[in-house]
């Protein structure tokens, strides 16, 4: 009898487990999910609720719904209006242009108003160009240069306030000529075939290759490796002060493309950042 009881008792657990069989039969399909979720601490049972299955679901429909909406709208927007050409975004208001010409006149600059410039490249151009012959009285650009008025004023003010006084220390007579490199020109930066358009393409830039003095001598812009000359001092002085008026000043040492001239431009950058190298 005792044995029978013992056997019966032994049977109970198996019966209990047997009764639990329906539950365990549900577990197996859940286990793979628990593994993939990677939540080791979480009991398998907690993975049972369909909660774990629902989170991924909302994402899919949420993604797909807007997509279809956007897809439905897209056909209506293809004729995106082109951004205005860059030269147009740089166009001065009438008041600003008149004020700029006033500043140019005050400098005693010699210039002519020129027709608006546009090019095959729609971004190139100048809305209100001036053809500058003398940024300050008595200093001739070797060939008159087209540029925006703002560029001309920057050049004239720099010449008046720093280049002329610096030249006076050299005992060569005043600067009478500026040898111009590029003025207005629809091209890419550094004359590369692609990439961003140069500021020259908007009339924002002028390149100066040399300063000519009344005694006939000339100081060329060239690499000067601490040569200890007055020419070097002059070149360094005018280059450094140019950045008070121009937001970009590049020259020998900046890169190979600027080894024989000073590139000066009035590009407007966020926060008024200036690039002077
Ligand atoms: Zn340049």
C-alpha cells in the first residue's frame, strides 16, 4: 500500500505538469522572440503578451502612411521654383546702391556705371556694376575693372587708409597703378572646371598682382620667405590691413592658386566670419 501511495504521490507532479502542458505548449513559440529581444532578465512569460509584437507594428504603418501621403503630394510639387540666381540675391536696394555710390564719390573714385551683367551660368552676374578706373584719385587700375559697388568701396577705402600711407614710407612716391589680375569673371574657384563659383563671378572680388609707384618701380605680390626687405614689409602690411575691408584675403602661402596675387573679396558669411590667410 505504501508503495502504491508513493507511486501515487510521484504521479501527482506529473499530473500537475501534465495539466500545465497547455501552458508549456504556448511557451515554445514565445522563446524565439525572447531570444531575439535580448532581454535576458525578463521572464519568458512577460514576453508572452502581444505587447512585444505590437511595438514594431506601429512603426511600419506609421512609416508607410506618411510615405504614401508624401508620395501622393510629390507629383504636385515637381515644378520646384528655382532659387533666384546668386547675382540677384546680391542686388542692392535702390537706397543702398545710392548710398554706396555716395561713398565711392566721397573717396574720389573714378568709375562709370555699367549695364547689368548676366552670363550663360544663371548664377553669374552683377545687377548694378561699376567699371572702376581709379579706386582713389591718382591710382589707376591698369585696366578698368567691373565689380559691385561694395567691392569698389572696400578697395578705395583700403587704398586710402592703409596702402597710400604704407607706400609713403618707401620713398618711391605714391602708388599710381594697380596691376589687376581677375576682376569680374564667371568662373569657378581657382579656375577649376567644377566646384563652387568664385566670388569673381558675382563682382565681389578683385585680384591685385602688383603695386606700381610714381618712380616707375613696382612691388609684385610674390612669395617672400622672410626675406627681410622693405618690399616684404609693404606686402605684409597691405595684406594684413586688407582684411579690415575685405572678408577674404588670400595670397602667397594660402595655396598654389594665389602665389602671385592678392585675392580680395567681400563675400558675406554667417556671423561675419573673415578668411584671411
Ligand atoms: Zn581672386
